């Protein structure tokens, strides 16, 4: 019984593979999708840089406000803000490398 089931699954897999290999539609569809993603990534990259800039300005104002008021956790706030900016910038760079 197991042998018959295995042969049926193998035959179905081979038939599906042959169908996809002959159609060529899957390859054309994947190529079109890749082109659309690469085309849209430029807009997304610009948006991500704008978000990073807004994060930088808001974080700098927050840190300056804490520093002016003499808050004891100013150093922690500045470190977390700076770390978030580094992470966001690296995320944009990595995504640019992937989707280029």
C-alpha cells in the first residue's frame, strides 16, 4: 500500500513539474513580479529615508529636552535613539542590496 501511494505521489509530482516546465507562464510571471518589485523599491527606499530623518529629528528633540531638564536617564535615551537610527539605516541598506 505504501509503495503504491509513493508511486502515485511521485507520478503526480513529475506530471506537475513537466507541466510547469512546458508552460513558461510561471517564468514570465516571476520575471514580471521581480521587475515590479524593483521598480517600486525606489519609492519605498525614499520613503524609508524620510522616516529615518523624521525619527532623527524627533529623537534629537526628545534627547535635548531631557538633557535641558536634567533627567538622569538622558544617556540611556540618547543611546536607544542612536541605536534605532543605526538599525533603520542598516535596514534600508540591506533592503537596497537585496532588491537593488
